[in-house]
C-alpha cells in the first residue's frame, strides 16, 4: 500500500486528501488556459489587422492564419469541454 506524501500530522493533510481537491484546481487552471489561448489568438489577430498583414501576399500568411484559427478554436474547445464536464470534475 502506498503512503500519501503528506504526513498525518501535517495541517495540509485534510485539504490535500479531500475528494475532488485536485479536480477543482484542474478545472480552474483549465479554464485559465483556455481563456489565455483565446486572448492570445485575439491579440495576434488584432496585431495582424493593425499592421495590415492580411493584405500581404506571402507564403507565411496562410501559416499565420492557421495558427490564429487553431489558437482561437482550441481555446474555445477547451473552455467548452471543461464547462460541459464541470459537474463531474467538481464533484469527483
């Protein structure tokens, strides 16, 4: 049987061993990661609009657009997945 790394006399033991403790932190930081991806995609897109990069015809622009779309869609997908699974993650 494997022992928990926090000892019984440690005041953090009830918090660390509480059911769902790690899931709630994962839910919080997952939402933060998803919103950070959306923010990064928006900042990158607004920079490209501001600098007129979308009007430039070059082989780098399809790659830039792919990165922006992937970042925006990926961030939204992370947020949507976590939000739909919130009851399972927070009550586990």
